[in-house]
């Protein structure tokens, strides 16, 4: 299983595709590792996979509902998809 620390190192190195591949192979960690899910969301965002990033954001909203970094990323994802009203609801 890929750890959150590994995901962080890959993200810093700009290896977003590697994160996405590892995440897709290990989807089961979503419930057990929301931090890794958050990094996978950011990787999808960097790759322009906005719909998939939104899907993961919606799944991890519980642990991050008041995290400003999560809210900012989620709102940016929604804006990139033209969902301005929803983005405003999320971020404000």
C-alpha cells in the first residue's frame, strides 16, 4: 500500500501520474487514509482530471469539511468545470 508520505514525495517531485496510478490501484485506502486521498485529488487537479478530482473531494468531504486547503482546492475544481455557484457555496 502506498503511504501518504510517498504520495507527498511524488507530489513534490511533480509525478502526478504516478500518484493517480497508485491511487487507482489502491482505491480501498480512501476510507482509511483521507490524507492520501487529498493528495490524489490534488494530483488529478494538476493533470486536468477535474471530474475525477471532484468525485474524490465529495467522498472525503467529511474529514475536511472545515479545512481551508481542502475547501480552496474543491472550489478551484468546481470553478474549472464552470460550476461557479457551487464553488462559491463551498468556499464561503
